[in-house]
């Protein structure tokens, strides 16, 4: 079996597949995010579906980490009084 190394991960050539469509990837036609590999068309499609790199790829939206409502007792720069 041939070994491929992409994004500091090792893959069998036959196992190097898109996370979304399971199509075979090569070192020239993949993109990675959050440790997952995608074909370039689906990488672009998933980004465009939500307009960010979190929601489109099944991750918790990064903006929720900034929302003070999710963190009781957190300091708000606008609440001095």
C-alpha cells in the first residue's frame, strides 16, 4: 500500500477521501480544516453554505464563544457600573 502524508497525518492512498462525499483525494486536490480532509469543490461549498469555517463544517459557531449569555458572570467591557 502507498502512504500519503497530508496535513501532518498519514493515510493509505485508498483511504485518503473527502469527509463530505467520500470521493478519492490526491495531494493536489484537497483542503483540510479541523483535521478533516475535503475535496476542493466541497470545501468551497461548505464554506459558502454558512459563510464561515465553523457552521458549514459542523463545528460550534465561533461567535457563540464570545456571547456573554453563554458564560454567566463573565466580564463585559461595556458594563462598568
